[in-house]
């Protein structure tokens, strides 16, 4: 009477296949988590955009626009301008060297305190360029986050 059983080779092949599938699954999971964090950053950038528009309507110009004017600061109830445990991005606003109606809103990915991006390290950011006269928005992304 023959006993039916798996050979050692068959078991090794099955374990290798499961290992490869698990690795692919974890990689894909990391990308999806990073995209969700990017979606949160886009939402916060949208809120900052609305506050910048309100500032321009109130003062007629964005020349003196500061982070504090759009809710960015150190307090726990403000949008963070440095990395902290409650956020994966820190934010800043400014008009750079552009003319008055253009404002840049940037979100930089935190890389300290266990918040490193899923994937290779680098400068990962999202930036929204807003022309407050025409309402034209241009998204700019940098790094490997795929936000």
C-alpha cells in the first residue's frame, strides 16, 4: 500500500509562491497607504487655498501673506509647519518670486519619528500653485510618493 504525501520539493515551491505573493501584497499595501496620506494632504492644501483666497479678498493682495494667516503654526489645533505625531506632512505658504495673484501652498512629507514614506527616501512633496485672479490651480509633485 502506497502512502500519498507531498514531497519536500513540492512544499518548498508552495512556500516560495506564498512568500512572493505576500511580498507583492505588502508592497501594494504600502503604496495605497501613502496615497491615502497624500489625499489627506491635498484636502488640507485645499483648506489653506480657501483661507488664502479669503486673505486676498480682505486685504486686496497676498503680498504680506504668512503661514499664520492661513492657520499654519505650532499649536495643536493648527495646521503643522513642522512634523508632529498627528500629521504625516508639514505645510507652508508663500508667493515665492511670483507676482501678486500667485500663491504656492506646499506640503512636505515628514521623514522622522517613524513616519518615513513607504518606498525609497527622498524629498517628497505636494505643491499647489494658485492664481487667485483667474482661479487656475496647478498641482506639482516631487519625489516618489505618487501623491
